C-alpha cells in the first residue's frame, strides 16, 4: 500500500471523509501532499505533479514564492497575532482600495465566505431589504443563504442539509448570463443586493457574455439594489484590478480572497465609505473575527500584491492562450466535441457540443469523460482540480516552454479518456 493510501485510511478515522474541504476528495482517495515549490507539488510517495490547481487560483506566483515566503517567515518571527491594528494592515487596505474602490475602505477578513457574509449584511442594512439575487452555478462560500444552486462542491443541490428553509427563502436565483431573468426578478422583488462572480469559476470557467455585467450594473441601480462582485477568484487574477478592470464595470461592493493572500488565509470586502462605514464599531453592522488582518497573512499579501505587475498578466495570458489552443487542437484531433474557455490565466475544458454559458449547459457536458481525463492527467504527472465544476489556473512559476509538455499531457489524457 502506498503512503497516500495509508494516510487516507488514517485520516478517515479522525477527519470526516478524510478531507477538510469536500472538493479535495476524489475516488478512491486523494493524494496527500508533502511539499510544493514553484509549479510543482509532491505527494507523500515522492511523485511530482505540475500543479494546475494552484490553490484554486490563490497561487498566482506559484508555490512557496521566495518573496512571499520570506515576508511571512520574517513576520512569524515577530509574532503571529497581536489583536491590535498594525501599519501593514493600513498599507494593504490602501493597495486594495486604490485598485478596487478608490477613496473607499476595505475590511480584512479571513476567507471568501466571511467576505460574502459581510457584504450581504452591509447590503441588507443599507437598503433595509432582505432578498439577495444570485446566479445558478456561482459559489460564494459555505454561507447558509448562499448555498443555493451554488456550483462547485454544492452543484445540483438546491441547498445543503442543515440549512433551514428560512435561510434560503430570501435567496433568488437567476441563470448565469441571463440579464433578462435577473431584471425580471428585480422588477418583482425588493432586492438588497445582486451578487455575482463576474467570471464564473465554480462551474468550470464560464466568462460573462457580452453586456451581461453592464446590464446587471444598470438593472441593479434602477432597482435600488447593490451590485456585489465576488472577485474571490478573479481579483488580482484577471488583472491587478480584477474582473472589474478587465471588463470595465464597477460594482458597489467587492469581495476578494485567494490571490489577495498569496497562499495565506486572507480576504477582504471593500467599497465606498457610505457603505463600509456602516460596519461596527463606527456603524451598526456587526462583523468581527479574532484572526482578521492576521499579521503573517498580511505580510504575505503585501509581498504578493506588490509583485502583481502588469507584464506578469500579459505573460500568463499568452501562455494560457497557447495551452487552451493546444487542448482544443488535441480534442479536435481525438474527434471529441469540446469547448475550451479561458480568461487571463484561468481555463477549463468541457466535453460538449456547447455553447457553455450557464449551469444548465455545464450539466450537459460529459462529466464522466472529464473524470477519466483528470485521472489520466494525474497518471501523467499533471494535477488539475478533480471536478468539472472547478477551473484550472496557470501560475507565474510556469515558463512558456512548459506549455508544450502540458499540451501533450492533455492530448494523451483526452485520447485515453475518449476510449472510455
Ligand atoms: C468565487 C468564490 N467566492 C467565495 C468563495 C469562498 O471562499 P472561502 O473558501 O475562502 O470561504 C470561493 C471559494 O472557492 C469562491 O470560489
């Protein structure tokens, strides 16, 4: 028995299903990581994989980036938790607000779900309304009212067991990329906020269709609802200023996580003072956490965000375009119907005649084929997230010359998977 199998048998005895987050599991057992550096991750048996999961997008610079690791280690030696404010928190908030809400404020929290909970509370307080409009296939964290048609691990379930019906009662759901359906719901209900992944990355990657985000901006403003961009994946990924920079549409509130922390747990919600100053202690909206603005995470985030320079995005975009076209060519050569989506350094392949524009069309793709491709890729030393509902991510640790090898691995995996 290999070491990952032994560790899995051991973990299952003390951790539910042996994993601390459901998407980490794949049958018969996930590999257990021992270390990671640059573009590689090693399993407990010493096998090396090219990582295209990259912390579900968090690791824009790759694993153990020297600058980020140095900053985190230096801070850890100076103390890891003060529970009083630091200069570095202000510095990071200035960087974040400069890019995402000039003149505004950012509250640092621990993860994307915390940011979602805070954004909803601010929106409800600001509008005096309780309803939330979200989109099928968009995931915003394991937050009760948002675990409805949530893509990713929760896809297909109207909600999770343990979520009371009342918690989801105020959640309206429209199909992604369907501004008319969203407009109809906004006409018929008093909605506090429209929350959307500006490029959906939790049902595979589904970019916004032409005009979708702009229509949401117009419709939510007309309805007196706030527009919340969940940029947990897209923030600092699509561009330094995220999807709102890439697509040219500004929301009222922005949620950030993943790449913000550069591989350390950190998230933020940000927006203009008229909304953010409603947060306690200055305002009546309660939001708090012991680890918020954790000094080690903030030090890592400062090092990471300072190195997210524009040329990095052009280089990653070129590599990703090259990889996406190699995957598409390989699937065509294998005679397999497919759609490959790409946005900056994010990509995903769907085995379907397409088009893929919402959760329904993602569901129609051949998920069994995706699963076979995933296994075959793994056997060829390439690690992607195990589910069609996730996306793949390049990091700055890849070089243009690595792309041909990745393309070949995809080609061989798609050929093998297509034989059933
Ligand atoms: C778009 C999006 N929003 C929110 C979340 C929740 O973030 P966290 O897992 O840090 O709570 C995720 C997590 O994958 C996400 O992809």
